[in-house]
C-alpha cells in the first residue's frame, strides 16, 4: 500500500527544525525512517537525511529497491549493497558513508542521541543497533530525539487512519479468539490463534495494509502477572484470559489489553472488573486537552489504591502510540506535560493479585476537542466467549 505524502507531519517537523536552528536530521531508527519517508525497511540498515529545505535522502538496501519505489515520498533514493565482494565491512559502514555524504552540505545536524527504544524492522525481532562511529561521524551535532518525539506526539489525519486499521485488525482477531477459546487450551495456543489471524487476515486488510504483524502476551487465571511470558498453562474456566496485544500495520501500531472468560465469571472477578472499569472510565473522562499528564497518573494510581492494590501497577498507566507501540508522551506523577488534541494515548490501569491473577484493561484513545475517542471496536472489561 502506497500512502500519499503526509505534508502535515513533514511541515511540522520542519517547523520544529527551524525553531531549533537545525539544517538537517540524520535518522536510522526504523520508526523514524518510516515517519519521515514512509519506508519500512527489511533489516533496519536504512537511514534518512531529512533537510529543513529541499528533498530528503533515503539510503536504502539495494535488495529493497522495489519496496522503496512503491512506498517512499522522496525522489532521492541512494542504494547500498548488503554484500560487496570487494568490501568486507558490514553494510552499516556503507550506510554511514552515504549518510555522511548526504549530510555534508548541512551545517547544523541532529542525530538520535538519546533514543531509548526503537521499532523493529519488517524482517525479524532483532533491531539493528548503532555503533559508536555513527555518533561521532557527523562532528558536533544536536540531539534530534526530543524534536522527533514532539512532532510524533501529535497525529495527522493520515496517521490516525493508519492506526484505525491496526485497531480494527486487533479487534477482529479478538472476535476470532472469542469464538474458539475453551478450557484446557493453552495460553500459547490461543495466543497463536490471535497472532495467526492478525498476520493471515490483517495482511491485505481492506486492500490497505501490505503487512500486518501481531505480538502478544496471553495469561489465564492465576497466570495473570506483569512482565512474564506466555506459557503452556491452560485457559481457566470462570476467570479472565488476558490478552496483552499489539498490531503493527505497515509500521503503525495499536496497543491493547483485552479479556475473555469461558463460563460464568467468578464473583471476585466481577467485583474487580467493576472497580477497575470505574478507575478506567474516570481516566478516559479526564483525558482531555490541557489536562495534566502527571495528574492522570496520580488519579489512576489513587483509584487503584482505593481498590486495595497500593503501589500498583508496576507498568506505566498511559503512553503515546504511533509509529512505535510505546512512545512519548508518558504520564508520570513526577513528570510534566499536558494532554494535547491530536495525541493518541494508550490508557492501561491494572490490578494484580499477590501470587497470581488480576486484571488489566487498555485501549487507544484519540484526544479530540470533545474528549477521548476510543479507537478499538472491541469491548473493554471481561468479554464472555
């Protein structure tokens, strides 16, 4: 799928560059390359030199030439070989040479100096990382990461359309799992059903998605915990099976937590669901333009404390979503910042029972002038299968 050039976001980036007196950005994180060029690379070797004025330069693996011709928004695409019989260096060295050449005409350059995480490429979950030479090759540079975070925090109409597709695919995969989940099926088996639907049905979705990839953590009953892996534990009747799920559709993401139950939900979980949905609903109502991100964090955690889960959860309760599943802004009571119209936020309160079990709810919300718009059509809470 080829998307038309998103001038709204490119003009925003250039305006921020002008404020910071930067002549060019040099980026290599796959999500930043995608953001500036619409190119989602196969191996993460690719780079972009994005000038404040003039045509961006995409530096692209030769094997991806056809992909670039179909996807990218720039006419200046410079190819490098993955293997060169007369050059034994890794391909990243050839990328660096081309990037330095393309950036040489610019005086003030910004690099991703404080990048904490990056999205994966299309090929494997093995992100290509930066060598020290990359950070020293361009002389005295500025940190472009805050600029890109500020630009990416506000979504354009095209970005919202692309994120809606990811949300629709994730919801359809949950509807599929709702029909087939049963007691005794393992967490891994139902997770594989969800991921298989995302990749098999989401790829080609509405003839708008070229590649859809799903990622999941699935836990059931007492297996519900934070930061633990899906296992061969069985789906438990009467208790939630929690799906911590992400869909990437041509580089744009959604991040959800959804819950199914087989059989009659226990009274304990009915009470927990009602309490947590109250905290969640209050947070959604609060997520309006000009609201404090720090206060959102305090508000959610105070509500969870009142339910009898002090100090929880151990994970963030709100973050941005876009060309990464987790990106700025983050809500933290020791931090700063306000909610702004055009942000897409994942709101995710959770309560976890000592020894195992618990509940989390999460969806993605577009901040509008009238409040927070839920992007996923799949219900929140615990859904009967």
